[in-house]
C-alpha cells in the first residue's frame, strides 16, 4: 500500500477590483500568457516588489536621518582632558 501525503499551507488573500485602460489590460494578459502565469500572479509579484522597494527606501531614509543626527552630536572636543578631569564627579 502506498500513501502519499502533502503539506498544505493556506494563504488567505483579499480580492480587489482594479481599473486600467483596455490596451494595458490586453498587454498584461499577453505578458502573463508568455510567462505562463495568471494576471493575478503578475500583479502579486509587482505589488510585492513595489512594497519591498518602498520599505527599503523608507528604511534608507530613516537611516540617513539618524546618521545626520549623530553627525550633529560631537563626542569629541578639541581640548584634551586630563585623567583627573575625566574622572571628576
């Protein structure tokens, strides 16, 4: 007796309705057919790439802002302090 098992992961997705020009939809369908995928799959790929890119851009923007903030704070001074001065409380 042979038993086949398959692990199944359910991913719930919301349905949305999009509008586009007829020519764009026709070209999108042709692209999907050439790639042997559905128009929905093409959209999902594009949406995932877009969101990832936007998150990366936002992360880089925040990192640059943080770096600019740190550059404004100076932890060094032109004057060299003595050991006693540094240990004063």
